[in-house]
C-alpha cells in the first residue's frame, strides 16, 4: 500500500497564480486533513473532510479551498497565491477521525510564493 | 500561552545517550500523539496513548493525565534518531489535534 501520497513535492509560484495540491490515500479512510507547517510554529489545520463530498474549515482556512469528490482524494486549492502562503503543506488521513487513533501523513509539499 | 508546550526546543546528544523530550498541555485531552519528522521527510506516527506507558524498540512514551504531561524517551540513541519530534493532543472544542512546535534532536556519532 502507498499510504498517503501528495503531489507535487515542490512548487514555486508567483503572487496571484493558482495551483492545486493533490492528496490521495489508499486505506479507505473517511477523514482527511490539510495542514501547513511554518518555522517556529506547530502544524495548523487548514481544512478537513469527514467523508466523500464533505469539507469543513480548520484553524487557518482563509485563502484556500478544498474538495473531496472521491473518498480517496482530497484537493487543496490556492486561487490567488500570496507570499504568506509560502509553507510546507501536509496531508493526513485517519479512519474515523476520533483522536484516539493513528494519523497517517503524506511526505509534504514545499510551496514558495514569490 | 500555547496549549501544547514541548521542551527542550533543541537537543544535541552523543550516540548512546539516554534522551528525554517533554510535552506539557493545558487542555483536557482524550489522547496524546508522538510524531517523528526526519529532515526533508514526511511525518510518522510513533505513539498514541491516553494513559500509562508504551514501548516500541528503543522508544518509550509515558503520560501522566493528572499532571498533563508526557515524556518521550530514547534509549541508546543513534544518529538515525536525529529528527524533529512532535507532540500533539486531541483536545479543544472541536476535538482536532493541537500540535506542539517540535523538538529538534541531533545525535552525534
């Protein structure tokens, strides 16, 4: 099993450009999450999904949109990238979303917005 | 004040040393996670615990619910243990994970 796969691994954007990050999991997990990781800060939740066709806002949702059209895929979109969105983005998934179970992470996407 | 505090922020050790990383939290929790992040790599879940102690190889994690404190111990440390170790708790009103800032461990040969 591949687990959680993120693409791309690296990307450089100019301010105002758009892009989509793809997260795919092959574990039949219901819950999927997008986090961002910035220097000196803990991981922060951007958006999450509790199942196919559902999305919800996390701690820092502004400037991002998400979609979960298929259970295995969770897409994170930046419509108009800003330098403040320079970060490392991690996707994660879990079976039921209860905090008492293991979380599986992707390998991360390093995004730079110039 | 951060809801999850880790100490130390940075730790350098010699190969073979016993290492302790601490995590304190201020919210009520149902579970605490220890995660490992290698340089340039993804994040791997090491432990999830809600009480007592868990052991996996040279790694031991303990939690004291009353004191709202957890420790991650590494026995006989090795350079391949060099990584950032992250503590996270399930707490707050939405039950989402709250992450600490991480402890960067460097083990010298």
